[in-house]
């Protein structure tokens, strides 16, 4: 086996000085209503500093046990519980007795509970798709990513790019978060992984922002990289030991596709430009992950109120009944694909061929 290449260092600036840490910590308590508790906040800051300076990423752990390569490894209980939910969801997905389930994703960051004070066209389209799917029979799970902008302390933290160091360093599910030392907590992806895993079909509905998908969709899809080749055993890399991960990859890695075999549809809308590029990017990514498209009707990009005022865009959608029906057809095509998939009749020529360049 070839010697693993060196682990390159030199970018990180190190821990924040205590004064800077204190300033950052206290910034969340700017509201004058907190002033009566300044002494308590000072005590909490000291605890947080201790966790940060000592790197207590996962303060609550359990021994990994016989399920893992290193039974004595101190495994995060939060990660272990998320893994358990994914295993259960995968078992439900594979059980022919379970009802068919479709995950509809509303990719807009806008809703009437945050700054704009108005629902998005994406949400309306997602609800149209939801109704059409229910009429066809599947259970529908609506994932509204706009909750990132309106819910208290809800996050999809950014992907840290572990896969670019070595694929086995990217764990399934992601073990980068939560990181209690840096307060990178309340990460929504633990739940989102479960919802993707339980779905037989996925319909992704998104607006176009600057020629691409919205920020919430990009955050979610980047964090799904661990579903495409991710390592289900963090103990095999000693957690986040880059040298161990490089050696493991060079010894031979099979790049497991944890969400392969599901079927999908994509609906992209925009106002002046970029819809076709955004749709292609999404379809290419889902194809790469081993999902199977539900046919031409399920891959849709359309303009709403082309070069018209944003203020009247909902009115434009009201009048575009053809687009609304196309969205229903995308949902119907997906429902049909889910039924064929579960009956073993969905044709996807070449999907079982071995890849000469797995990655």
C-alpha cells in the first residue's frame, strides 16, 4: 500500500483570544432585558470558554461497541442516535409493506414569518405538488426550508469539505456537527437526513437566485455529500484524523451511495434568467448520487412574470395556470415513478453498471 501523503497545515489562525471570545459570546445578549443577569452571563461565558479552549466538540459520548471497527472509541451520543434513526428509516424505505412516501422540498428562504412578510411562490408550487401527490396515493412529507430564516436558532451549518481531504473523513451521517466547543449546534441536517432516507421519491421545488439555487437548497445539498460515498464508521478514522482517512482511502474505498435507488423530480422557477442552468445542476447532482429521475415531465423549469415587477409576481403565478398544471404533472410523474420503482419496473438503463471512476 502506498504511503499516505502528508496532511497540509498552515491556514487556521488558532483559537480566539479570551477578550475576543468574550465579546463574541456576549453579543447574543445585547438586549437590555439581559442586564439583570450579567453575573450569570459572566459565569456562562467562563464555562463556554473552557469548552472552546479545550475543544469539547462532543461532551457526551459512549463507547462505540462491537458495531464499529474500534469498539473503545468515545463516540458522540448525538451522532449515534442520528445514525440509529437513519438505519430505522432505511429499513422502512426497504420494507415493501410500508406506504410509499414522497419528500417535497420547498427551497425558498422566504415566508410570511420573516422579513418579507409574505409567502413565496415556491411554497405555493410545493403545496400544489403536495396536493397532486396525495391524490395519487403516496404519503407526502413537506420540508419547508424557509424555516431557516424564521425559526429560532435553526441552522444548516455549512459543509466543511472533509471529502476533499479524504472520502472516509466524510462520515454518514455528518459528524462535523454539532460542535459544542464552537457553539455550532441546532443543526437541522440530522433531521433532514432522516427525511431523505425515509423517502421513496423526492420533489425539489426551488426559486432561482443569481443563476443558481437558493442559499438553503445549496446548504442542504452540500451537506448531502456524505450520502455519496460517506463513511458509516467514524471510529475507522479515529474521528477526524486526516492521516488515518487518507490511508484508508488509498487502501481502497467503495464510495457507498447511501440514498441510491430513490426517484426524483425537480421544479425550478425564476424571473429573468438562470432557470435552465439551475435545473441541470440539481438533476446532475441527484443523478450522481444514484437517484433516478421520474422522466421528462418531472424535470421542469419555467419563468413566472418574465421581466415583470416583483410586486405582482404572485398575481402572475395566479394567471399562469399552465405552469401550475405542469407542476401537478411533475408530481404525478413522480408518483408513477415511485410506484414502478417499488414494483421493480422503473427502467433506469445502466444504473447497476460498475463505475470505472467511482467517486
